[in-house]
């Protein structure tokens, strides 16, 4: 396969059994053949996306000493800030040329996981940062629920098979900043080295420009580019 297929979640949600099955077949085939799909019709509206990018940009524009106080020791970067060059792909010693933030799960009241997950980190300098991040997190999670329902049907399971496993699941929303590179990187460092995600599924915003590539079953690297209204999901 040389292209990433595009599907529309509104087909699955339409109430039309034919459109719903079409979506199930298309997304299942995409995951079998390349493992990636571009998804339209998700739950992030344009205003939320705009607000999220604005707040994330505001955070990464803060002075380094301000950002550094949100880098929390002892939790492996699971919440808050991770500074430039700290993370590296499996099997590589050179750190990726990026910095990022982690929003985590907002567990429901009385959840058995309430004491297991680190608390989300509040950025006091930006009053809307955490509010917008939480809403984006929840809309991405909602999108993921329906993707997994479609995949459950494709592999012959009950549509709601995955629901009980992902409720209050330990997912992470990661806004990433790639600062300008002014000097030749050391040790062959790159923006994000080749890797396999460890998650069940990953929903990726902002894949409209060249950079993200996917290796197909023939070992070829192809561009994974979404339209502005699409998420890239693997």
C-alpha cells in the first residue's frame, strides 16, 4: 500500500446499517494492510483545535525556567513537562529533538484508578491551559471509543467489547514542540526516530505537513499526511 486510507466516523454514527458496515470494513482493511488510517468526522471541532494549539503554543513560549518547574521527578514524565532531548526511541542513545507535555486521564468519581494515576499538573501562568487540554483529551478519548467499537465488529467481537477495558484508561495526550534547530545535531539525533507505538491505538493531530512517515509491509517509507479536518490514527 502506497497511501494512507481515509474514512469518515460519521458513517459509523449515521444510524444507517449500510454506512456503518462500510466504515467497519474500510477501517479494518486499513489496519490490516498498513496499520494507519486518516479519520474525518471526529469529535474535535475547529474552535477546540484552535484553542488547544493556542494554549500549547503559549506554554512552550514560556521561559525555560518556568517550564522546568513543571517537570515532575519520579513519575517517568507521565504528567507535565518533559524537556528538550530527554526522550529517545528504543534502541537509540540520542535524544529526540523535541520537548513535550503530558495530560493524563481524568478519572470518574469513585474510580478504582483514582489513587493509581499521577495527578494532572496545573500551569498557573496560563488559566485556560488545563481546561482546554482536558476538553481535548476527552474528545479524543470519545473518538477512540468509537474507533475501537468499529474494530471490535471487524474482528467478530461484540461492538462494546472494549468499553469496559478503556473506561478510565491510562491514556495520555501529548502536545509536542519541535524548536528550530540551529546547529548540526549530535550523535545522529533526529526529530523523532523510527519507533513503534506501545499503545493500543494512537490518535494524532496536526499531521498535515510532511514529516510523519509510515513503513508499509514491503519495508518502504511512505508519507502519512492527513487533511486539516482529519486525525491520523494507528
